[in-house]
C-alpha cells in the first residue's frame, strides 16, 4: 500500500474531482444499485506504457478507491497479455473486464463490436513516444525500406505501432499506399525484438520500439532512430486507451468510476514520485533490460506524460476510417468514449 503521509506534488484538479465523485456516489447509491461485480479483471501488456496498471496493482489502488466508494468487497485481478490483438481477444471472450491497449487495437474492436458488444473507451493511459529504430546503416527513412527488411511490432495489423506505421507511409506516399509496408512487419514481443536488434541476428532489422527497450537499443552505436510517433501524429498522442464492453460498463457504473479514480491516482504517483514508480516497474517487468536509475530518468523526461486525458485519438481513428481499416466513422473522438470522458481534456 501507499506509505502514510506521502506528498503527491503536482496533482491536477481532474483526479481530485474523480475521487470526490466516487465517494459521493458511494454515499448515495441504494443497496440494489451497489450489486456490482466483486472482482474487477484488468488486462494489460508489458512495458513502461503499462506502468499505471503496475502501480494500480502494487499500491492496491482499486481496493482503496472501492472502499471510498462504498464497495468494500471489490477486488482487482491482473492479467499480462502481449499485444493489442491478444488483448482484444481477451475482452471479447469475457476473460477480462477492462483492458489497456493502443488506439489502433481499440479502434478495431470498437468498429467490430459496433452492433453488438459496443466496446468503448474510458480514458487515455499516458502520452509516451514510440520510435522506429533500425540497425541497418542503409536505412535512414521509410523510403529506404525494401522487400527483404523486417519490422518488429507487438502485433501485426493490430498494434498501435502497426497503425502508426501505416500513417507514416500514408504521409510519405499518400493514403492509397498506407499498407505498403504491412508485408514487412512481423509480430515480436518488445523483449525479443530488443534481443534481435542488439545481437544483429538478421531476424529483424527494424523495431517500432518504446522505452526502456528503445533506450537500451540506442546504446548500440549501430542502431539509430528514423521516426517517432509525435512526428507522425503531429503532436503528443496516447499510447494506450482503457476500454470495456458496454454490457460491463452499464452493469458496473460504480466499478468503472472506481477504476478511473484509481487510475488517476496511479498517474499522480508516477509524476510525484518517479523513483518509487521506477522501483514498481522493475518489480513488475523483469524483461525490461534496464535498471531503476534508467527507468527513473525516463519517467522524468518531459516527453513522457502520464495522464488519463486521451490525445491524438480523433486523428488516428479518423485516419483508420479514411483508409478503410475500420468501417464506422466516429465523427468526434468523444463518440468513441463512455460518458465518463465528457470532462476529459482530449482530442
């Protein structure tokens, strides 16, 4: 649990409001309205972009906010699942209730479930840059990539990196060519892609990476960066969103409020105490290939902003609709979210 008396400097007003709302709803809800799930099953992946979930678990924040909301029996369980496609499968199968995954995977499941399960988002989960790296001295831009080159992604066609790569290709060649490099992509967990890149085995010669994997890769003088997500999107963008089915959301409104309040506090802890957050990360992700000091340095980088506000969602999902990757047009980013997102500062 969180140590008594810890000062969380720099808290924003939004999380405070969320916490207050959860307490208020817990006071006024009738016993029948409190008949919600007793177990909140959360699905996340591996990497620093899942640090808020690691903090949720380590600090027992779901249980803390459940008690504040008048749901003392609520407990959280956590599953680690690699790749946006696998996370989508988990939520569609009903094995988890709320997941965190990239905007690309979310848009796909939102589109596919439009007429039935109606998966929608609850919040953003942090603005963290993704970077495309290569260990091939011949490659300095997307235009240098040839048929034999292999780009490692967490999930082919179903990860945030896959969507960003398509956006970058469309920016370079035009929207009709957005999928030109899909044939070059392979699915590899970040830890495996890191190992392949630094060992120069030839399995892959490019990796759409994220810290701390990218931090370790860039220590190799033969590895260099050719683009990043802010350059593709035109500004900060959420690396992940949190989302659930409408059935779960509507049956468990207080549980969803608890989750959002707990997630907001997890973000505050990361910002206020990067050293603690780094220790939690090292305990939670053994395959990172980095030490606590490196993680803390990354967390202090202004380019890394842990916030529940969703950014870049409208542009990314709009691109996916324009290129035919998804069939339904959200029109506005808020149409992708449950009503809880009304007060978020998103785009």
